[in-house]
């Protein structure tokens, strides 16, 4: 048991560090190739925090643990809204006034409903995976086109995204960090999955529950760090934008990879418990942050509510799993 716990801790540490290095190298390489900083911010930087979930899902699926991959995708989305934005709002209440975010909210909600419809038969198959990955490509293309057409310096999100793109690095240094970051990402994902499945088997807990809890919290740490730092610097749109981009990527990319690599049936709880919690939190986030009569906001009271929901959800999983 001790070796599984050590593997889990080391895996999380390396996963967070290598994801940051991989994103740095990718963003710097794109900038050296002349890609617009706004496009880099909306795509590479926006989706980069979901690299851990993507790699963990790939390793888990290849290791015949699709339940862990599904749990990681849904659990990370729940953690992103309830834990990440909840804790961030407790530390620094957020004001949101961005047309870009208002365009992305409906797309994120549609993506979740699409995944629910595809998985309503109790199976995540290869065709479902293809549809979801196709959707991921479509979302990336849409974001690139939006970035090319609507470079609005009055939009705070676009300004913050440009500011977040790292300064230029020599191409050799950028490529070095891509290779090192990706290599350690793969290695850390492997030992993380190995440690998590070992713990699950030792306690007789399903891979799904491990994915929804331990793995989801661990792989959401990059989003938590990015959102807290963004909020503390007054970049509230970045904090919320990281969550929206990550949640879309988790549904389309992580579930898509899991279905494509390892088609599987899953527990009914996914549709009866986890999807409704994720969709309900998404609706709550929409109401809080959209700003129907002016700028949206998430204050400390709302942050406390989100955090409390996350704690209650984890407690429910714990008491129903034992």
C-alpha cells in the first residue's frame, strides 16, 4: 500500500510540473513560428491545463481501466467548478465582463448535453469517441477563427490572454521543454494510474470512484493554481476562462480518447449521479457569472456554496463506496 501512495504523490507532483513545462514549450514554439499571441492564449494556454487529464485517460484506457478515465473526466469538471472556482472566489471574489466568455458558456453546456446523449445507452463506444474528438477539433477551429476575427482590445479576456502568453524563448529551448514536458507527462501519468488502481483494488473501490475523487482532484491542481493566480492578479476572466476551456476539453478530449481506445460499459451512477451534478454546477456557474444585467460575478458567499457542494459530493461518494 505504501508504494501505491508514494507513486500517487510523486505522480501528482511530476504531472503538474511537466504540464506547465509542456505548455510553456508549446506556447513559445508557436510564438516563434509567428502565431498570434491571442490564438496561443485561446488554444494552447487555454487547453494546456487539461493535458494531465488527457494523458491519464490515455494511460488508463490502454491499461484497461476505462472507468478511471470516465471518472477523471467528469470528476475534474465537477472539481473545476465547485473546488477550483469555489476556492478561488473565497480568496478573491471575481467579476466577469467578457463577451468571449458569454459565447463559450452555451458551447460548454451543449458539449455536456451531447456527451450525455451519446452515453445514454450506458456505453462509451468508439463511434461516441469519434464524435467527441471531432467536436474537439471543431471547437479548436472555432476558437482560432474567433481569435482571428474578433481581436477586441476592449475585451478583458482577450487582453489577459495575450498578457499570459510567455515571452519568446529560443526555439531550441522551447522544443527542449516540449520533449521533456511530454516525456515526464507520460511517465507521471503511468505511475499515477498504477498507484490509483493499486489503492482502489486494495480497498475494494471501483476505478470510477477513484477517478471521480483522488485523480480528479489531483489533475485539477493546474486549473486551481492558474485560477487563483489569475484572480489575485485581477485577471478574473482568465480564472473563469481556464475552467470553461478545461471542461470542454475534458468532455470532448478525455471522454473521446477513452471511448476510442477502450470502448466500455459503465456504471449507471455515471448518468444518474455524476452527470446531473456536473450539469447542475454548470447551470449554477452560468447564473452566477453570465451577467444578465451587467457584469457577472462570483462573490465569497457563492464561492462558499460551490465549495460546500464539492465537499458534500465527496462525502456522498465516500459513504456510498464503503
